C-alpha cells in the first residue's frame, strides 16, 4: 500500500511539476486563451464557408489558406532565436487580436462576405501556424529536462481541452449571440493571451540563472541561420525521422480528423453545426485523455518507439472511422483516435525538443512546424477525390497509404528510433 501511495504521489507531482516554473504559470493560461480563440475561430469560419459557398472544393481551399504560414515557420524560428521567443509571440498575438476585431466589425455591420473571410483567413494563416513554434520553444528554454515530457503533455492537454470547450463554445456563441458578438469573445481571448504573454520573463531560465533568449552568436544572415538549422536536422537521423513522421500525419491524419469533420457532419451524418461541435469535442476528449496519460507517465516512456507504435494505431482507427455511417459510432471512434493521436504526437514533440541543440531550438521547431504544410496538399488532394470517390474510399486510401509509410520510417531509421539503446529512446 505504501509503495502504491508513493507511486501515485510521484505521478501526481510529475503532472504538476512544470507549474513550479514561474514562466510556465503565465504561459499556460496565455496559451489556453489563444487555443480557445483558435478553436472557436476555426469551427465558426469553416462552417460559414461550407454553408455560404456550398462547395467542398472551395471549403478545402479555404481550409488550406489557414496553413499558408507553415512555409515560413522556419523564418519565424530564426526571428525567435534572434529577438526572443517571448517577444515574437507577443507580436503574433497582437496580430490575432487585430484580425479578429476586424472580422468582428464586418459581422456586426452586416457586411461580412466569403471574400472577407478568405482574406482575413489567409492573413491569419500566415502567422497562426507558427504559434506552436514559439510556445514550444519557450517551454524548451525554461523547463528542466526532467519536467519536459510533463510540460509538453500539459501543453498538449491545453490545446485538447480548448478543442472541446472552444468547439462547443463556438457553436453556442454563434447560435445565441450571432457571429459578430461571437467574434468579440474571440478578440477578447486574444487580448487576454497577449497580456499574460507579456508577463513571461524573456530572460529567466529554468534553473534560476539569467540568460538571454537571443543567441549571442547571431550570424549576419538569417538565411544562413536557416540553412544551418536545416543542415542540423538533415544530419541528425532521429530528428529527420521525426520530421518525416510529422509531415505524414499532417498530410493524411489531421485533415481527416480536423478540417474534413465539417464535411462528414453535414454530408454523411446529416447533422448541423451543433453535431459538428460534438464530433470535434469527441476527438479532443480522446486527445485530452492521452495528454493527461502522458503527463502522468512523465519521463518513463521511450519517445521514438512510442511515436511509431501509436502512429500505427492512430491510422488503424482512422480506417475504421472512414467506414462508419452514424454519428454515435463516429464519436466513440474519434475519442479512441484522439487518445492514439496524443500518444503519438507528444513523444514526437518531446523527442525533437529534448534532443535539439539549444542554439538551433527555434529553427528546429520552425522546421517541425513546416511539416504542418502537409495539411494543405492533403486537403487539396482530398477535395477532388471525395467529390469523385466519396469520403469513405478517400479516407481509407489515405490511412492505408500512411500506415505503410509509418512502418517504412521505422524500418529506414531502425537503429535511431526503434532500438532501445538509441538516443531518441532515452527515458
């Protein structure tokens, strides 16, 4: 009994350990407010575009616009390494608030059109994808290695809980208040996030010593910095394997469980925006369960091997989801899929942060976020395929193809990500 109580106490303290760091106590609610705004905005705008245009092709094009910034995420990483990750994050979050306030104004005046949404969505898409680059770089710079897995798990849980509450709140806010007032709430969330981010110290390290967020050996050219970061990833096998898997899941998995859920809700399950919010919440509930599980496990897992195993299980669940025809079964499978998602993605992100040289951390995370650019081509290819073959066939093909590639990645870099002696599997 004593051993069991000790184990439970240790697990609980591991989960809460990151909050011993002052920066994290401000960053966590700031990230939570931002994530709430993102999720509300995504659900509201995706549904608006699907209903207003009535075209799955136009819908997938708009969804792709929101990922334009992934092409320049490495540049954001370079900028963060140069001017400080917290400073750049504050600039980005002020942009979110400005764009949300602009769209709110159009909606309140009754002048909102799909053209306005396309333009604002594209501008948001330039900046928003790099938010994770900066928030994860801040965590990596302030967190002791022993707390890193727990910190990343709690950070992931922040986004997962926001998907649940943000999706439900977004649908409810539009239904009760209208789009203009719903966007006022989103703008307020971004302003709260900005205020809290400003409270994060830009030079406090995790050990209590003072250090600058900016690399003292800044080179004359940011393009040289970018090339150096890319070369570092290319010549580090376990980082390269993780980047390949990151691109794959963004190309094929996330479009199926994020962007295309609106299509599934409307065309297959024949439900409304409220039904969509339940599906989004189901996926997020599962991801939250997985995140909490990882936060309690802390550093006891082998990250590289775990990301491969649960990547395979994730795609297996997506193949099952593709065959379902009723929302109740779909909800259950999305919950299980969400658990698999977190147990794959959190070890992947921890691996990348833990085994990246501090000098390259911003750039490496920028390249990691560049992998999210797999989403736009995944969506743009899926649109015509769904129109021609249907959602079930397209989703099954996506999942089966990606399952095979995941196994291929494990075989190709077996010594670096599968071997128990590999650096990437250190606990």
